[in-house]
C-alpha cells in the first residue's frame, strides 16, 4: 500500500467528522462537500510525513477552508465582516408579558437559531463551532485565526450569548429568568457567600470586557462569588435590561452607568456572566434611555 493509499484510508475515517464541522460552519450541504473535497486535495498534496496528529491537522485544514468561504461570503455582503463580534444590543426589558410575541417566538425558534448563526461573523462562527461543538482548544483555534487565545475565547463567548438568547427566546422569556438575577444581586449586597455559590453553576464563567482588548476570565462558583462580594456596591441602582435577549442590568452609580452585565441563566442557576466595565467601555455601548 502506498503512502497515498494510507492517507486516503485515514481521510475516509475522518471524513464524517470533517463534513460535520464544515456543515455546522457553512450551513450548506453542497458547500460542505466542496470544502471537504478541497481538504482532501490539500492534504494529499502536502502529505503526512511530519504530521503527529492527523485528526487535528485535518480539522485545521477544514476550518481554514471554511473560513475562506465565510470571508468570501462576507466580502459579498452575505454575512457580517466584523470579526470582533460587535457590541451587544441593550434594550429595555418589557414590563408586561406579550402573549402574541411569545407565541410567535415559540413558532420561530428554529428559524431564529438559524438566523442568528447566519449573522455571526466568520471568526465568531469558527470559534463557536470548533470549541462548543467539537471541543477544539482555544489555543488551536487562536493559531488558525491568528488571534490570542483570550480574543478567541471572547469571540466564542459573544457567539454563544447570541445563540443562547435565540434558543431561550421561544421557550423561557427573560422575565422568567430575572428572579435568579435579582437573587444574585441581593446575595452580593448582603455579603451572603453561600447563597451566591448556590445561585451559580459550578462551572460558571465571568467574562469581563474593559475594552482595548483588556479582558479577563473568572471560572468556578467560588471564584465568581468572591469577585461579586468584592465589587458589590450597596448604593448602586440596577436598571433591568435585555442584552442580546438575555436578562441583564445597567449598574448605575451616582446616576451614571458604571457597568453593564448580561446573565445566562440555566434553570435556577447562572451559567455565565458577561460584564462590560469601566467608563470608556460602557461609553461605547448604546444604552436605552428611560
């Protein structure tokens, strides 16, 4: 058996996974088939003599092929070109239920997920699909996108927030998740560490965006609870809002917006918090007027 024959056998073993990656990124069966065929042509031309991890190598080639297709689409105006994901959409939270709107959301949930996915930028799609669907490490995705791992983590975070907001829009309105957010702030103001931990998922992530690529990540319920206690402001005013469809707050101190926080609530626990902090970063957001 020749080296080319061996490579062909290996490629066929990985083809189903490569096609799933391509289809998740591109949303098109025909384009996915074209992308995978392009991967085979590139792989067969390069050979595998120096390849230590054939699966990872083929995943990288597939992702790069899909990224090229997505960027070509963006150049034609078919999807956003903004690889930084853009700022979140901050809206006033409706004060009363809207049954008609709720029914429409329930009927359109699948379409909403598809539409949101189509609005992700090329880099957001790559980061979100590879990490959340195929467990590719952020470090590997960073090499592909030529970004830092933290920047890639932020891209995936923004994509995840938008996808989750569409997913829950038709099944559980933000107002039904609001009590968990209110309980979080009540516990922080009361200095109740145990209550905070109980309200947080054990794997919760707090992502803090301060602008100018200054981002930080806090993981785990104990660490996030400690952070919440450290920065709790007793006299702050909390203005409830929707942030990309998720329950959130604008934190007002002395009448001015000091931070904006979005909460991903899963059941009766908080799974993730996205915080936009600091005067300069908050000033970049378009906040609703009251």
